[in-house]
C-alpha cells in the first residue's frame, strides 16, 4: 500500500513526551506520593493511547518515581529516604565526573553562564519562586554537563535526577537555598581557576548534602 502522506509522531518521542509530563506531575506534587496511577485515567488526561502511558510508567518505575505492585496497583512511589540517598550518591558521582571532565574545557562564556544562573537562582529564591529556583539550579549544573559531553553521565542523570527533585523542592523553599547559592559561588571560583579537583569536590558535596535536612530520619 502507498505510504500515507501524513506522518505519525515517532513512537519514541511520544513515549518520551508522556514520560516527561508524568515525571513533572510527580515531582511538582500534582500526582501525590501513594496516589494510584490508572492507565485509562492517565491516557484520557494526556490525550494518548494506553501504550505510551504504560511504557512511560515502566521507565519511571526504573528510576524509582513509580511503584508497580505485582497483582495489585501502580502508585506514585512514597518518599523513601533510602531510595533518595541512593539516588543522591549516584547523581553526585555523575556531577563529579562532569566537572572533572569539563573544567579544563570551560570557556569564559561558560563561566558567565554559571554566574548568571546562580544570580537567577538567588533572585528566584528571594521571590519565593521554587519552580524558577529549580530551573536556575538545573541551568547552573547543566553548564558542566553540557561541556563534558559525556553521554553516559547524561543517561544516568536523566534516570535518577528526577528522584531528587522532590527533595530539591523542599530545600529550595527553605533557607537552605542560601547555602546552595554560596556553594554555587564557590564552585564557580574553582572552575574559573581551572582547579578541576576542588571544583569536583564542591559539586559532589552539593548533591550529597541535598538530603541532610529534607529526608526524615529512620529509627536507629
């Protein structure tokens, strides 16, 4: 039969779009921890068939944002201190690699991008705009990740980064954001001096310290 004149959206892109929308809804609390996720309801909400929704939920389950209960139901994963600490360790290691690899390659424009992103972060926090603070923080760390160009690092961050975003929302809505901005400035200084190891230690610490005051303590 002839090839239809109207092309269909690439399957992978459709699934990715659905995954992004569901991920963002979980991170911003639209879909709350413990909430049941029904294929039919999500399909109707997103205006897609059930197939990309199911595929997206499987992807989100791998990263720990969704909990598939065999024989029961699929729910938004409860906030789990252990899972977030595990994700923080992995994400911190990836950012350390990105900074080590990128620091010798950073241009003056890259350093300026980091400064502007940190200024935007401070302004967003002062305005009480947590969403804008998160975007600015992402832009800040993206400079090193982009310059490093390490696809393995990108892949791991895409998988586990969203797990920490719920914790970041708690931190960036508190006074801890001031401490983050100061650490950002320290990281910029080391990057500008092309001190890769010092910069990497600061970058790693930013992510390892993220959960210090946001994750409930487990009983001893």
